[in-house]
């Protein structure tokens, strides 16, 4: 039995100047499934992704493994230096396949349905990050995100480009970007304890409901370990409910055990796992 990929239509443009193509998984000339490869060329690096992988005929025969390896070759020929896969939380077979192929979990998506408007501790309040504060906040946010990316395994150049590009796309109008909440948490003396950034309509759920996303939650270094991360998440949830959004999601790096424990204690549950491996 020979497993190969055959194009399922022409190559298409992807978001952010990328390229994408859908493929049939073929066994001896017979289609048994499909997948998609996508690449996003950027300054100095080119991450790729394998998605929509499904074997519809003859499962448990190694066809998914061979197809994924063939997809990696496609991405390598497109100049990709890293490949990512996304595995739904309930897809245990997909997670086993990714691990067997050498992928390492880098990040988790977690989400929570929102019902009750949370209250803040009486001695704390929050305020908007306005135009005067925004440039300083942005510099710190980009630098901190870059370091998180490096700590998760990305190279310095890749982390720099991704951090700058992600912020530029997500906040095109700075603090005045529509459907965006940028808030600082302060105590009774006006000391800044941390900040939170929420995209209030980042995506839509399958039933059409809006999904908000925590883009950043950061506690000041000298204020950590005092429960302010929990309070900032309450600020995020309040902003969502005030805007009429009842579902909130977030990304967390898989090695951040403290943050994962916090989110789980607040009722957030894993929805997706993101895994990567270098293409040598």
C-alpha cells in the first residue's frame, strides 16, 4: 500500500500573506481522507500548519502518520522552519499521533461560559488605559510577549517578529480599537497592580455567539502572589458581560502551571491543544 498526497484544488492565498492548499490522502490512487497545509512567510522565518487531517477510510493503519509526514515535506518545500498542529481536547487519538511524530505541546486554549457579573474586592478598582498611557503599555506588552515566546521555544528573531506583528494586527487603532477592553487594576493609593487586555469579539462559536478572548493578563512583578491575577480575570469577565458577550477564552503556555491552576480554579476548561515541532 502506497500513501501519498494529491492536490484537492488549486493553491490559495491565506491570511497575512500566507499560502494554503487542501490535499487528498491517497492509497494506491484511491482517496481515503484529506488534510490542509498552510504557511505564513514572515521576516526571517516561516511557520507552517497542518490542519483538517481526517482519515475517512481504513483507520488505524498508519495512514494518518504517513499523510502527516508527507504534509511536513510540503511545508518544508514551502520554506517552513516550524510546523504546528491543533488538537481538540477530546481528540485523544490525534494527540497520541502528534506525540508519536515528535510534536511538543506549546499552548492550550481554555474557555468558560459567563453567567454572573463578578465583583471586585472593595479596596481595588480598575480604569481604562488611555492614549497617554498606551505607548508605554504597548512597549512593555510587546517585550513581555516576546520573552514568553522565547521561553516557549521560539528563536529570538521569530519571537520578535511574531510579537510585533500580532500586536500590530490586534490593535490597529491602539486603545481606540473597536471591541477592545484595556484596563489597569489599581489599589486605593493609586498603585498599579496589573493590567488586562480583552478582545471582546475575537471569534464566533459554532452557534454564532460571540467569543471574547483574553489577549493579555499581567500582574506587576512586585505584586504577584497576592490574588491580583484572579481579580484581573474578574475584570475581564465583567467587561465581557457588560458588552453582552457570555463566552470568554484564552491561551496559556503549557509550562505555565501557576496560570493553568488559576484558570482551572475559575472554571476554565481546555478546548484545544497546540503542538509544534521544528522542520530541520
